């Protein structure tokens, strides 16, 4: 197996080729969760994996609570389903809270500050109320809780990690928070080993071939827990060794020598890149800086390889897309990029 083969299999398992999903929440569930601090980009990440879906349709599902957004796994926002948020927080939140504790100390956020702020926030949101960050900031300031600098972010995140709050429907372009128990009335909790097994299984089935180190990076699990995740799924997983490295994937994977040409515009933080600690199979070393390690800038992916960058400028009725390829293009590549940019404009419901 070569890097090209690995990239092709990832495109397939990540549902970018021959996706069988039509429902955004089902896709998010299949993938476990999807990184989503870039909200617009994360919606397009779903758009690349569900044929014909629109930004408006995903936005509606988000506002209806079929997809939630909270801090989970590594300390950043992810899309996750109501069915999975409980057990996933139970598994990953303690490690994130331990990491944040050092930052709390630097910011002089006390345990009493956290306790008081969570009480104020949950009281304000009770009975299906949804409030913006700005509205919560006003309430916390009124209670004389220091919210200067980035303290407000850590106060709200701690309430998320405790499973008290999560995303509510947007108010225009503003995000809101809501009580988790009201957005996800049925919370599923499972024991730690079962959660490790489930998270590991979803990772390798949706993102394989991938390594032990890739799983640990993506999930935030320790190497020992990541090893346990593989062991607990040994009947469903298979591995192959490439350049001395074990790559794990679904045991029933069917390999094909036929690789259909593909071209995608991927958003920043797309799972195709951010889900792997080692991106050498999709990104050449000389392009690491120009692409922000393949994750900090929107990228153009041609036949599984990161081949350029792009940026968008949205206006009321149209979207302007500028592309930059690392190598000279030909008519075939130019036509494929035009098709990909048109697909993005159609996703937004705007002219290109």
C-alpha cells in the first residue's frame, strides 16, 4: 500500500467518495464528531460528504438540535449528535478539564468562580431559554465575576464540559447556549472501556487507514487508552504495515485498484486533514507552511493530495472564490476546479 492508496481509502471511508449518507446528523454520528470551531467551514465539511445538501438544510438541523456544537475531545468545538454527547463528554471532559486547570490558575479563575458562574448560567437558561455569549457576559458581570480577557470563554467551556450547556439555535448570525438536558433529553452513558471502544471504532471505520498515534491525536486519549481501543475492536479492525508503521482500518474493507479522479475544496480544520497527526500521506513537506499544516487554511485536494489553497468572499447574492494551485494546471484540472467551486456556490445558494 502506498500513500496514494492510503489517501484513496480515506476519501472513501470519510464519505467523500460514494457517500451513502443523506442526513447530516447520521453522518456526524458515523464520524463520531466533526471539528467545528469554523462553523461555516464545518457545514461545508458536511456538504462535501452528502451529495446535494445545502448550507440552509444543515443550518436548520443545527437550529433544531439534531446536531449540537460543544467543546469535546481536544479542547475545541465539535459537531456531535444528541445521542453521543453524553458518553463522549463523560470520556473526554476530565482530561480537558485537567488541562484547563493550569490556564484557570494563570487567569486567576477560582473554583468558586466556576461554581457561581455555572449556577448563574444554568438558572438563566432554564425553561428552554437560549442566550448569546454577550447576554451571559452581562449576567456574569452583574454578579461581579471577572470576565476580562478570555475568562468568559473558560467559564462557559467549563459548563459545557460538565454537561450543563451546549449550543442552542442561532439568533441571526449569533450563537446561543442552551441547557443540554433540554436539547438532549435522553443522555446515554456507558462505562469507560465501552466508551473508549466505541470512539476508537468510529474513528477507524470512518477515517482509516490510520495509525495508533493518529487516533490518540484526534481523540485526546492517552496512547495506552488508544491501544486499548484497538484491542477492544480487534475483531472489527485489520491492519497493514507501510514503511514500518501499522495502519488500522475496517476489517471488511474492499480494496480496488481503480481510483476515480477527484477534486475538492476543503474548509479549514476539515477532518480529512485534522483527524491525523501525521499528514505525510496527503501533504508534501514543502507545502506544510503554505497550507498551515494542511489544517489552518482552506485547501484544494486533487486525487487525495493537498494541491493548493483557496479563499472565499461572500456577498449577498454571490460568492467570489480565489484558488491557488502549487503546480501548473491543465484543462482537465481547471475544469475539475470549476466544478468544485460551482458545487460550493450551489451549496450556499449563491452565484459563483
